[in-house]
C-alpha cells in the first residue's frame, strides 16, 4: 500500500504520502490504516515518526485515531479546512484540479465583493490612503509578477478593512495557495491587473462609504479575467 520513504525519512514525508492517498481517493472514508508497527515497516521509518505523522493527519481532520483501536480515514471534504486547498489544487503529478480551481475563483469573487461592501461601511482615511497608494503602485509597475504581489496586497487591505475575521482567514488561505502559481497564470490574470479604472472605482466607492457601489465595483474588477479563467478551466477539464 505504501512505499518506502528513502530520501526524506521524516514525519513530513509520511504525512505527505498518506495525505496524498486520502485526497486522491486511494484511501476512502471509513478505511482503516495499518497499525503503527506495520506502517513503520512499510515506510522504513521509526514508530515515533509514524506516530507524529498520524497526529498531524488527525489535527488536519484527515483521520481519526481511536484509543487502543484502528486509525480510520475521514471524509476530508466534511472535516478539513481551507488549509488543505493547496494540496487539493495540485495533484502529485503537477497537474491542476479544475474543480478546485473553479471553487477557489468563485470563493475569491464572493469574498472580495462582500469584503469591499463591508469595507465601505467601516473604512478609515488611513485605509483609503493605503488602497490609493497600492493602486498607484500598480500603475507604475511594469512587471506582471510584481503587479500580482501589489494586487494581493490591495485585496488583503480590503479584506482587513472589512473587519471580518472569517474573511481574513479565508483570504489568507486563498493567497497562500495562489502565490506559488503566479508564474503559471500570469497571462490569465493580466486583464484584472491592468484594470486600473476598476481598482480606482472600488477605492472611490469605499472612500465614499458607498457599500453597494463598492460591492459592484469589486465584483466587476474581480471578474475582469473571467474569460481567460474560463478558457483555462476548459483546457484543464
């Protein structure tokens, strides 16, 4: 069932291998893992390494460790959080999961638009200046990767300004998953990055306390690259 861990004999390697089998469907919900001794033998690691990895898998909501009993695989779609997105998005062979990517895009638009609405209701002059400065940095940027970093900072500021902790945590998860893919999706996101007018409309509505206007402007801005994303998703499917 499992392969010997040779190049990376650690709890990280064990965690990664078991997690991949759970997420990939090789280990279905309700399945039981071999005992610690058997796992350690299959993976060629110590039982303490296996124990640490299993504890991490349990904390991630991927398995349930029963005292004195078997370790049971859980349904990760019901018991885990957004921190698993990165692992779900990229398969072990490096390919992208179209369903997960589409879900992330829909989530980003929904959170971004509503965060802008809340931001307009709760904004401060300092936040408005920060957003304006970030837009001007975007105007001056000639490097697409740099522009992506600026845009991430822009939306992070909007989400922070919403004063919604749930949105902030969700955005952190989305951003951490997005960053490693920046170079891959440069051409896809460029229309949004170059939509300076859309950024400025969003900032203006937030500054004016126009909640509905901020929501509309933010949604329109976030959908600037929708056609490009649709083409990518079609290709992945």
